[in-house]
C-alpha cells in the first residue's frame, strides 16, 4: 500500500471547489489526512488569490491510476486542461509524493513545487513533518524551517469541511 500526498488548490469559487474536491477525494480514497487551508496570492500570473491545502491517503492503486482519477475529479469540477500553465482554475489536484518514488512518468515525482512554493511545502510539512523528501533527503518540517518565503505571502484561513 502506497502513501500518497496531493496538493489541492482553487482560485475560482474557492470555498465551493475546495470543499467539493476534498469530498470527491474522500469518496475514493478515505480516510484523508488534511492540512489547514491556506490563502496565497496567484503565482506566475495576475489573478485572484488561491486557497491551497495538502491531503494524504493510502492506496493500492498504481501511480497511473491515481493520476487518472485525480484528472477525472478535476474535470468533473470544471477544470479545463490545455489552457495556459499559470491560469485561474476551479480545482487543481497535483500528486506531490507517491511513497518515495522518483520519476518523470506519468507525472514528475516528487513534484518540484514542493521545494519552490510555500503554498505547497507548508501544508505538506504540516501533515507529514517527519517524512523525508526523497531527493532533498531532509524531513519536510526541516525543509519548511529553512524555506525562504520572501515574496510568497501565505496565511491560514478558517475553513470547515
């Protein structure tokens, strides 16, 4: 059984799509471990602020099937692919870690954004502080402790599921 961590984000009808995305994930991969929901400014484009969180779950499904199911959840909630990489979105669910797998196919793991974006690392470190990043070879909490979040404002928001 693999331990999988995903990042979830939205900046269009944020409350609705974050809640709906978590419900859809829980329907397929329960139980979920959820981080605090954080608000952050859009990165890479001018747009509305995002809500982001991390979720962890266990599954026996292979990586390809997990990726496929996450795309189906996104599509069912209005996500349109094929548009610009940095753009507004209803629901974005990215696989961050699949056990300690390092690969580029069918998705890049570990996801590079873990080490680059506060809105990915902080919620992930919150739910898996002692988990060692498979490439950086440091616990996520230590990576967050040494992270320079300059220019990446991030703050927790009250959110109930």
